[in-house]
């Protein structure tokens, strides 16, 4: 320990006694702070200055006329935009707008076409034409500006839509704009007329029912007469009864078999097609789920569980087909084991998909992230199951269905023969008996129709009676009358409500005053890392031979390691304090807990300086290069600017191993509001890199000393590389 402090005091003496060295050290302490301050100041509140972004607006709308009233929606849009200060709306002609976007004079342009008002009011003519506004933007001019101008274009769209709903609703409500006494009188007349018309219809239906009753009585008399006539030829009647019964039975059997055959194949094909649709729904639902999880984890979890329900429906459908096929196979003597075995395997795969989906949904609900390779794993299970299902369809179409058709055709042939025999027997019945039977059957059918018609009319009368009662209730509904009076007295209030029925109440849990304060953790931590890189670029990590000779030949590598690091530690702490105090006092960033803010900066600076110092003293120039590479990866993938969830997969995978993540998160706690557990956890995770740095600087350094001496010697021989 004594040797370590002797090295440190020797370094302090060299700086104190050398004016140029002292000036350089002052610059090293201040330079990182300037880097942080200028970046924070430049990003202080950019979204409050969007009024300087120029967007060209060209109104070419010729307007239209409705009921002798001139309407120009384009002019209304322009008038509203002139009151809007969110963007620098510049009103020019169409040519200037289009050229201005191409030359870069304007970030974007909005062109309202000549027929905009005409299309807008096409709803009144019955020929709907969707009005269009041409929005052109120059994405080359700036990366962020198109996102801002998109919001402006969306605001125009919302404004037009709200105006449309407001206008239409107000005009419809205005139709009811009459005095309360006139309104009540007209409303009462309407309801009375409806009740009177319904009563007339009920009376007419009652008269029609009486006529049906008279016709039914006449038909009963005719039926009795035919029955008495048929009794005079008992032998023929007995023969006709027997023949007719057998023939009808045979034909009914044929028809039943045909119906069963048709229902079997149609039902099975329908279920198979519905399962195809369920597969498509599953694939469509799971497609792109990874991106949706990043946008809204809870909603995506519900969607995944809903997808599992689709697979359960698929299993139900497969079980129904299996039961159906087994029953048919037993009845017709068909071997369906190949198809049922395939169905059983497919059900097992469906259960595997359901388990995977439910597990993934639980993970999303708990962590807000999908399991690794979740979407690809599910898609593979679905693909395997779909291939198995295609085999089931092939087995059905080429084997089972064909066997069923063959068996049913044999039944058809047998029943057709029986039917032919019975038909021949029926031709022997005298024509008079046939005529009487046909007449009797016709009378029975006609009477049945009249009976059904009488029931339909009775039901209609009941429904009309209910309708009449409801109209009477409406005419006495005080709530409805009050609504009509309200709309009549103030139509615009209904229009305003319909144009914007919902208001969003935003509650900020950890509010941040401005964008600069929100970006302070990122730029502060970035500046601290840059400061540590500047340190290893300016200060030598190795102790010179002359210093070792002054201290004595017994200086061990570990003593030299910690002795030289003491100067790095001191300067890095000074850098962190200057940066943090400048953020708080000079820029006056929002900070809920300044002390924790400074502690996070100091701890981060100590960790960063030790890590970069260890890389440099162990790997020399290569270590400095590694420090820069790590910096580049952290700037891109630490979540300092964009949420980590929207970054490419590579950066999301390395995020947990980047020290920036924990330093920035700890500093955010101090800026926006402290959640103590998160703050402590972030600092503890950050301190893990101290152990990593010591391992690199102490353990790895020993086997690397000779190699790096040889490497540095070769670099010095070039007289070019430091």
C-alpha cells in the first residue's frame, strides 16, 4: 500500500511542478463536461420549436353548392391552419408546393384537390366518393422531420373528420329545430298514424282468417266424399294400400341413403375446410407478434391466448371428424384406422402448439418480452401440424371417401331394384283408384297449407299487436321526448359530442419537464466514458523505468497497476463531479434527487475509468481500440435514445452486458423520480464491472506482458504509430 501511494504522490508532483502538464489536466477535466453540456443544450426542447418547420399548403378546392348554399371545405381547412402554430404552414399554389418539396425549401406539402368539397359532400347524393388530400414529404432533408410532419398531416385529417361529423350531426339535428309545442304535436301525430295503420292491418288479417276457416270446412266435406267412394272398391283399395306402402318405403329408403351419403361427404368436407380456415387464422394471428409485443405487451398476450383458443377449436373439429369417420366405418365395414391414427397425431401437435402459446403469453404478461425465438418456434409447430393435416385430407379424399361412395352405390343398386318392382306392381291398380287417391292427397296437402297459413297470420297479428303497444309506449316515453327537445333547442351540442365523444386524461407517473432533461442521463454517461478514453489517450498507463528505479527494483506489477490508477481515479471523479454539477447548476436540468444524481455519475466514472485503464494497461493500443468499440456499441444499443425494444435483434441481445444500461437507468431514477430498489439494483449491476476490470488488469495482464512488450516494440520500430 505504501508503494502505491508513493507512485500516486510522484504523479501528483509531476503535474504540480509542470505548468503545461497542469494545464493539460485541467483541459482533461473540463473537456468531457463540454461534450455533455452542448449536446444536452442542443436537445433541450426541440418539439416546442416545430413551428419553424415549413410545410407548404396548396388549396385548389373549387367548392360546391348544397341547397343553394356555397360550401368550400378547403377554405375552412386553410382558415384553421392559419390559427395553428404547431407548424410553419406556408400557403402557396400547387406548383410552388411541389417544387418546394423537391428543392428542400419545404419539409413537406399538403395539396387539397379541386373536387375536395364535392367529394366531401357526395354522401348527400348517394354516390360516395372518398375525399383525398395529397401529402408529399422530403425524407432526404432530415431523419426526424418526416415524423414531425406526419403528425401535422394526421392533425389535418383528424380536423377534417371531426369537422365532417360535427357538420353532418348538427345539420341533422337542425331538422328537428322547431318549437317544443310544434315538436310535441308532430310527434304525437306520427305515433297516432302508425298505431292506426297497424290496427287496419290487424283487422284485414282477421277477415282473411275467417275466409280460410270456411275453405277448410269445404275441404273436409270433399275428403269425406272421396273416402266413401273408395270404400266401394275394397280389393283395389287393399292392393293400392299395400303397393303404395311398399313403394313409399322403398323410395324413402333410397332418398334417406342419398341424403346420408350427401351429408356425410358434405359435412366432412365442410369441417376439413373450416380446419383449413382455423390454420390460416392461427398463422395470421401469430404473424408479426414479436413486433406487436414490443408495442403493447398486455394486448399481445391476450392475442396469443386467443390464438390458443383457435387451436382448441381445431382440436374439437378433429375430434368430431374422428368420431364421425369411426361411426361410418363401423356401419359400412370400412377400415379407417389410417385416417384416425393421423388425426390422433395431429391432435397431439395441436396440444403442443397450445402449450407453447400459453407459455409464451404468460412470459409476455410477466416480463413484457416474448421468449427467445417464440414466433419462429410457433410457426414451425404450425407448419408441421399443417403438413400432417394435409395428409389427413389426402387420406379422406383418396381412401375413405372413395370406399364410402362404393358402399353407398351398392345400397343404391339394391334399393333401385326394389323400387322398380314395386312401381310395376303399382301400375296394375285401376286408374280410378289412383285418381281418387291423388285427389285425396291433394286435398290433404291443401288443407295442411291452409292450416299453416292460418298459423302464420295468427303470429303476424300477435307481432303487430306487440308493435302497436311499443309505438304507444314510445309516444309516452318522456326520456325520448326530452332528448328531441334538447337536440331541437341546441343542435350544435350534439355535433360537438359526436365529433369528439371521448377525451383522454393523461396521467404522468414520472413526469419530465423537457426533452433535454430526458436526454441528460445518456449524454452525461456518454461524456464520462469519453472522458475516460481521453485519460488513457493522454496519460501513460505503464510506469517508466526511471520511476521504477526511483521507487526501488522491488515494485510489483499489482503495485504499479494500482499506483498509476490512482491518478486516473482522481481525475475521473473530478470529471464526473464537474459534468454533474454543470448539468444541475448551469443547464438546470430537472433532477428530483441531485445527490443520487452525483453519486450515479461518480460511481459510473470510477467503473468506466477502471475498465478502460485495465484494457489499456493489459492490451496497450488494442485495449484503447476495444474501449472505442465498446463505446460505439453502447451508443447504438444501450437504449439511451430509442427504447431497446425497437432496436435490431443484435443490440437487444447484447443490451444486458453493456455498462451504459445500468448507469443511464440509475441516473434516470435521480432525474425523473427515485424508485429506490431500481436505483440500488442498477448500481450493484454496474459494480460487477469492477470485478471484470480487475480480472483484466491483474489476472490477464501477467501472461500478456511479454506479448504486449513485443507488440509495442514492433510498433515503435515503425516510427509512425504511438
